[in-house]
C-alpha cells in the first residue's frame, strides 16, 4: 500500500557540484523504502577518465539519455555553434525531451512525488519541458522535489518564478549542511518521516 504524501514542495538550490543531485537520490531512496511512488529524473555528469565531457538525464525507473556533450565546434565562431549551447556544451534537445517529458506527465495523484533535477539553462531550451514543469506546479499542490541553480549573473525568469513561489520550501544546499538535510526534506514531504529515521 502506497504511503500518503503531504503535497509538500521542496526546491534545492546551490552552486554546481555542491551535492544537490546526491541529496535528491537519497530522498528518493528513503521515500521508496516507505512505499512512496517517485517519478521524474536527475542529471548526472559523464566523464572520460578525469575529464567531464557532458551530462546525461537519468530517469528514476532506470533509463538514461544524453542531455549535453562538449561541442565539437567549441572553438568555432558563435554563428556556427549549436543554438542550444551552454558554455562549451551542446544540448541534445531531442534526446532530453524524449526521455524527460515521458516521466513528467501530469497525473492527479498526490501519492506520486515528481522529481525534477534540474530546472536550469540546458533544460529550459525546451519549451515543452517548461510547459510540463509549469503544469506540475499549477496543479493542485502536487508533491514536487526540484533543484534550481544558484542565482548568479543574469537571472533566469522561469527559475526565479519558481524560487519565489509561496508554495515551495527553498533550501540552500551548502558544504556545511548537505549531510544533515535529509530529515528536513522527508518531513516536508512525508508525515512522520523524521520519527521513522530515528
């Protein structure tokens, strides 16, 4: 029998490499152990030896696809580069949409936790992704666990609109707190979760 969620919404934010995705995966593991249905995706670095060459999107049901790779035209002029480019990375929009959108289909089911890691520059090239995320946030307080990049440089309007929503609990992940946040997140999403951890 599935465990009932509270409809809580948690947004983790922080700089790249701080541990947001690791924390998301720990939350999902803890909730699954309590028979909570989790649906969505997380992003993972792809490395070749010691060098990062890109990112993959990984669904919580075990599928994987390319999100971005180092652009072969990284030294090309701006006019010759992919239109879906973040720094040295070219975003594979078709691959991302094919996989990510399949796990963000909205259902009026409060016993599904939707996981979106992350809502950032690469993912937001997709208008379909933006619409899917907006639908989740606008639908009857569905439980959502998402990650956002830290605000730096020019703000991303879509990201900031989520960050300031009254129905989300924004948690800044830092080196000093990242190992102690699991209980707080579980408590927000699942009644009695902290007691079960002790």
